[in-house]
C-alpha cells in the first residue's frame, strides 16, 4: 500500500502537536512497510533532506517532498490565504502521481486545492482529512481569538464536508465534526498515541508535598493567565510545588520559592526527568485536540488536571485525573486544591491508572494498526 501524507510540517522541523502527530504517523506507517510520500515543509535550521529523525530502515519507505510555506501579507485572514496557496503548491507536485497512491491522508488545509479539483471531477484516490483540535469551533478566551476563529470556520467546514473521510480523535472533536454536517459513516475515530519509550518503569508513588507541572508555550488559549491567578490565590494558604516548562514571559511569572520556571526545554531527557518527579500535569486550555503533553504526562506516571475540551475526556477515562469546564478560575482552583489535599494513596492510584491507560489504549504500535485497518476499509468502500 502507498499513502500520500500531505502535511504542514513534521516535528522537529516544524514545532506543534499536529506536526508531532504527522511525524509519528509517517514513522509508524513506514515501520509497518507502508510506502509514504511525505509532503512537508521546514521552519527550522535543520537539514530536512537527510530526514535523520527516521531510521535507515524507515527511510526505505519514505519519500520526502519539501515545499516552502508561502508568506503573503499580514492583513486579516492571511493565514487562510497562505494555507490555500500552500495547498496549490502541493497540488502541482502531486497531480501527476495520483494514480500511484491508494489513499491520501491530508492534515489541516494541506489538501484544500486537491479536494477542490476532485469536486470538479478529478480522478483521485480516497482523501481523508484531519484538522486535529478544531479550535476555531471551541471556546475563545478573548475577542481577538474569536475573530481569528471566525476567519477560519468557513474554509474548515467546506474541507470537512467535501473530503471523503474525516479523521477524529473522538470526544468533543467528533461532536464538532457532526455539527459541520459530516455523515457519521465518513468519520474515522482514532486517538493519538505515544511511543513505548516514554512509558516509565519507575515505582509510582505520590510525593508528600504535591508537585504540579505545566508544559506548553505562552499562548492565550493554553490558560496560563487563569492558572497564574489560581496560584496567586493559594500561594500563601497551601503547601505545594509548581513547575512550568515553556517560554513564559518574565513579567508574568510569580516570584516564589515553590514556583519554578524552567523556560523552554528542547532536551527530551530533561523534560522526562521533571515529569517523572511530578505528580499532576495541569492542562487548563480553552481549546485543544488530543494533547500530546497529556500523553507524555500519563506515560510518566502523572495524574491529570485538564479542561473538558477537544478529546481530552478520552485521555481521562481511566479515572486518572480531574476534568473541569474551561474558562473557569473557580473550577480550576477547586481542582488544584483537591489534588493538594488528596491522600498519597489516592493520588498514587490515579498515577498508576495513567500508566495502565497508556499501555492499553495509546501506544503507537497499536494506534497505527487501527489506522491502517481503517484506511484499508476506506479504500475498499
């Protein structure tokens, strides 16, 4: 089988949850001897043509097609226009090779032009689209973000309605896709996953003084502002340690001995070490898909405090955390305090549930087999 994977980049050449998912998808398809033509771009200083992120055996099944991402202007809606132009560049590269593919897996806007041409009568293999978080249809933390969401909705809706299949993480993501009038029989639900190397074998015991960790960039939708307000509220009344991994503005940091800012870390081992010594991963986002960071926290033996957005509820089905409504400082504070006051025994049980859930539900070795099976079914339909 041969698949065209149309992306807006793969990790580490482009940073982001969608790009990390694309990397794993290409990697594990190739590990299962599925040929992949990888259409992607580079936003790093790394040499993308060597694809050193893949093993030599994996590279036997991956053909890399690198394209530039257009930069047009900074007028409202520029990202949509640039994305459409990028999809045009991909179409020019792929149009004469369509009959060599069994299936086309397209991320975000990457297959926009191809889907347009198929609607006009172009003979083309089945196209499956994945938009990951559908943030534009979720909670907007401020007016500026809401305007950005509105600019994206029309094109995202059109692409979903005209693709042959739509990939979903499940949970609220599937609910959003259904609201876009995509028939249920065209929705393919598959969770994201994590590599087995992430799963800790260390003994999982909660700390007497609970240790929390937040991992992410300073982006409004990540809920850092709300989290900072909560920590200020309880700083002098509760005993805890809170660590931040990510580039947090110095002006917005809390100066206290029990609140630690590590800054942006690119060394995976450093990140793993911090996670392994923590108890609770906090993800208070206003919108999400199915966060990789929650997977990494669970694999490291952490309980999870997260907002009920995207497909996050699917990650917490094992009773391994507390799910709260988004945009609520009161609910967030109540949940943080609940973890602080929780017994070591109860928290240790949650931490172990995270590990078990990862092992049985979210390893890429299993996720890719489900993906291949669903793609084969789509090809036969």
